[in-house]
C-alpha cells in the first residue's frame, strides 16, 4: 500500500498536468510574444477561457501531487511525471480528432517500459521526515543560480530551439524545487495542522517557486518548438527531483549492478521522450 497510493496520486497529477499542458499551449500561442520575461503575458492569458481551464487542471494536479508526496518518496513521485508528455500527446490527438502514428505508440511504450524498469531497479526508499534549514539553503541557492543562468541565456536568444530548451530547463528546476518544498510543507500540515502549514516558510517558498515555474513554462511554450522545450522540462524535472530527494531527504537508490537496468531504463525514456517531442512539434 505504501507504493500504490503515491503512484496512484502521481498518475492522477500527471494526467491533470498533461491536460493543462494541452490547454495552456493552445492559449499561449494566441497571445503576443515578447523578447524578454514579460509578466503581462499572464494578464493576457487570463482573458483566455482555455487558459483558465488549464489552470484548473494545474490546481487538480497540485492536489494530486501533494497527496503523492505526502505518501511517497520524492524520487519515486516526480519521475512518474515523465508520463505527462505521452499523456499530453494522447489528449491532443483526441482534441484534434487525429490518429497517432505507430512510431508514437512505440515511443509511448518505450517511455512506460523505461520508467517501470528505472523505478523497479532503483527502488527509491528511506526518506527523512524533516529537512533542516542548513540543508535547504545550499540546495535553494544552487537551484536559483541554475534558473537564473538558464533564463538569462534563453531570453537573450531569438525564438527557436535554444530559447525553448533553456526556458524549459529553467522550468524543470523550478518544478523540482517546488515539489521538494511542497513535500516539506505537506508534512507540516499533516503533523501540526492548518495554522502551522500557513505559517511555515516552506509553504510560501513552494508557492513562489510554483509561480516562477508557471511563468517560465508559458515563455518556454512560446519560445520555440516542443521538441526543444519538452525534453528539457520532462527529463530535467525528473533528474533534479531525484537529486533533491537524495540530497535533502536522504532517499536511497539501489546501486552496484542495479545501475545497469537503471541506465537501460533511462535510455528508453530519453529515446521515447525525444521521439514524442518531435511528434508533438510536428502536430502542433
């Protein structure tokens, strides 16, 4: 049961996020594009009902993610969000009433199989329930530096693969940090109640990080093709989340010969995600 609940909630969150991605991408392509980090983009999007529907899906995903993080390890929950891309393409094909080619279905199979191999071989376990501030400070500083560098590089580039890839990677770091902070805040809610949750710094930190992720995501969607932004976002989120889970929450992954099937699974995921991103770029 300790494995089933977080997986169930994470899959629900991934499905909701996939729906949000489809709706938000459709909305983002209907508003004016700027060269810099334009906060007015959110104001423009607020006038699009499709974008608002996407935000509702984001909220549902947040609830599911919080429930998953409350019941499972960060390095188990976040990699499951790799499934967002195949789910988003499936939803987009249903919305457009088009059929996905066989190559896409093969890539979906590769992603699902690769993810299963990685999680079974790694068997994430052994998590802390409390992370002291002296552990948070260097982790948040490193994430802030990475996001700043990626954002500056991306925003200085014209629309295209480099811009979209850098902004997608910046979004991934924000997503991973948001999940790590959310896990801590949800623990406070569970152990100490609503008042403590509303007064702990982690609650406002994950809220701020989540807002930054949303802003970078919208600019990444506008900044270039899906084949550039989505792999950086999907794989980056999973990779940074696993690192934060190990460094902050002392989660353990199996090593030694177990690394071989893990590498095989990662290779299958990367190949599948790149294929699906190319398919997404060609279809919309």
